[in-house]
């Protein structure tokens, strides 16, 4: 049970399936939990904004081969068991996505998803959770509805946080569980007040859910929030929440000078800013946490290895303008 005044959590937002089912296994006691913004992931959707407004290229809608490559990256390169996805095309007023239906077919029958109803860019781009049922089982799924509240001219959550409580499976047996919350904060790295208001509101919403909803039992200390925060912890536009979540029972899993940019930007394209993060609860005298227990590493991994020979344009053409980030969570007997 927590004595800290705030909820403790981690932040961390096709067919041919047979070739992806048998992927190389990660270490048996560690499952990758990842976050990836897939840049306007929708059929027939061209990409390239905002660089294409400043002389950069526009990219044609993804081909089946490119969608196949995304499935391969998830399954065989990142080897993710649970992902938070951003900018996923959805169906109005429905928890379905034609694009995720196809992606899960490419990944294999073991893969499932949960997508939000509320989205940015006219409502089409949503937050989604994607998981492999062989390794992860959902215990509760919930979109955290937050009434429109504008700060700096933008809604603090035009894409509502999407949450899930999951239990890890090992050889079919239930092990430790955790909560993940997928985030996609307002676009614009100068919207510091907007981002701070969003994170403060989210903390209040989670506190209100604790012990009153299956999503967040009273004694659950291991929570993952993840996604595109549209904020750089190390630039001159300083969000207060980075400081708030890097003290006491919190740790931002990104160190200045060591954490890579997670978004590509500029003309020509190159590494831009680090705007995708994982923030983790840490074991302390106040209770259990992820860092120091299930999380052996204090910095999230940015998957720069997916960029082929430094060819940023090729990476974006195939995948996205964002790199995936991940942490590997140990699979152990549950202790909370």
C-alpha cells in the first residue's frame, strides 16, 4: 500500500502471419513493454508533416510490404509483448481499427488490441494498446474520460489516456501484474503549461480510480504510463512534470546526454528531439515499485538500431517519424 500522496506509475503512446509467430525469444524472465508513435497509421494516409511544409518530402501511404515490416519489427526486432501505440486510425464511435485488424493478422492469432474512442486530428488518430496473449493477459481495460479543458488554446487531452491492467504469463502460469496507461499529449514542444496541466489532471484521475476500479487496486504499485509526450525534458521549454516525476517515488528513465532523440526532424531528416519517455515508480521505503525490482535498468531503450545504415529517410518511409522506446520488465511472482 502506498503512503506517497500521488499514484505511482510508469510513463512510458496485414496478412502473412505465419512468418512472424516463431520469433527469437527474449530472456525468459524479461518481457519488453514498448511505446511507438506510428505516424498517421491508416490506410491511404500520406505522411511527412510538418517537414513537408518546409521543403521535406511527403510519403505515400504505406504499402503491404511496409506494413509487413512494421509487424516484423514489433515481433522479431523489438520483440515486444505489450505496446502502447500512437496515431492509430480508428472507426468513429467504435473500438475497432481496420489497420490494427490487419496488423494483428500479420503478427499472428495470439495478438489482440484495445483502441480509444477519442482521438486527435479530427478524431481519427487514437491511442491503442497491443499485446501478445501468449505472454500477457488483460485483467481490466479502460479509457479514462477527461472532459475538454483548454490550456494555451489546446485541449489537454484530445486523445484520452488509455489504460489497461495486465498480468504476465509464463508457461501459461500467472505471474506479476502491472498497469499501463497510454498517453499522447498535445502537439507542440512549447506547450509547457498544457502538458503540465495534463499530467497533473492525470495524476488526479488515477488517484480517484485507486481502490475504486478494477483497473487500479488499492495495493497496486506497478503502473505503466507510456506514449508520445510531445515534450523535451532537456530543452529550454521546461515542463514542471519532468521534475515532479523524477523525485521521491519517481524516476524519469532518461538521462541528459545519454538519452537519444526519439523523433526524426528537419530537412534533410535527422535526429530531432527526445519526446517519447518512460517514467517509472521506484522501490523505496514507502512501498514497492518497478525500478529496483521488476525494472533492472534505469534508462529506457531507444531503438536506433532500426534505422538502416543511418538512412533516416528510409526509416521514416517504412516505419514512422518516431523511434520505439522500451523497457524490459522482469517476470516474477507478484508482490503487491
